[in-house]
C-alpha cells in the first residue's frame, strides 16, 4: 500500500486506500476549497510539522446529539449557570487558546500558524464556528469546528477552568441539535468525549451518515 502525495490539484484518493492508522495522503495545502472537499469526504488534516497529513481513521469516533451524556455534576453547573455561554463571539481567541494549551501526553500542538489562518478564513466564510464559555468576562473554555449540512466536525477544545470545555461542549451540542445537526464528528478517541457519550462506528457507517446528512 503506497501513500498518496498531493500536489496543487484539489482532490483526494479513495478513502479505502488509507493506511491502517488512518493516514490517507500527505502534502497539498489548506486552502478553503481543499478543506471543504476534505470534510465532505470525512477527511481531516492533523499534523505537527510543515507538511499537511490527511486522515480518515477506521473506526471513527462520533457523537449522536440524542446520545449526549450529562453527569449529575455537570447538570448542577448548567442549572446554576456557572459560566456565560456564547457562539462565534471570540473565534480567533478560541483557536489561539486551543493552539497554546498544554495537553496531557502531547508535546507541542498540531495547530500551526497556517492551520490557524486557514480556519479563521473558513470562519469568515461561514463554515467554521466556535463556542465559548466565560467567567467574569474572561474566556475560560471553548471549542471550534466546521459545520456542513447536518454535520459538525469538531476540531479542538480548551479549558482554563475545571469543566469549562465540557460546559461549552454540552451547551453547543444543544444548540446544534436545535439547528438540525444529527452527527458530531469527534475524529479520534478521547476519554473526555467518551464520558459525554461519544462512540466508535465503522467507516462504512460513518460515510453513509455523511452522504445522507451533508448537503450536496
């Protein structure tokens, strides 16, 4: 099995050609047309160097909004409105915090300056969105991702206060559900999102959902 190297042409190889770890292709760029085509096919960029790596893992980690799990402790925080919740109020701040936040068992960040600029551009085009939580007018948690049709592709989240990212996620899932979103792509497994109801499904099922839920 050989790895596809992308050039200036905007295309991707068949997803079935992905490596066992999910790596599908290398190279290309992060211009909006390529990123949007990638998401339509369930492909996402994730790399910590200068050359883009494109992934399509199997199985896939997803959340169905109706299956969101909210613990009793989080229900209490939500009930008492511990944080102020907003949408698309501070997209650039959110992505910068996601870029800088230290993460367990992870050195550095995959959010390079090019990635940051690319998603800010997608935000200005109306595709990328952020959810924020504030404490005393200070941004303490949030997330961002890309919305297409009835699918939200989560990219990254951060928390500077205990439970802040969970609070943002739970509140935003409620908003997405009301907007008609039926699938949240969490990409790869995290214990954090599993506790909120995310689960693994096989690539074939994931692609059937995308085909049905993304507007052509």
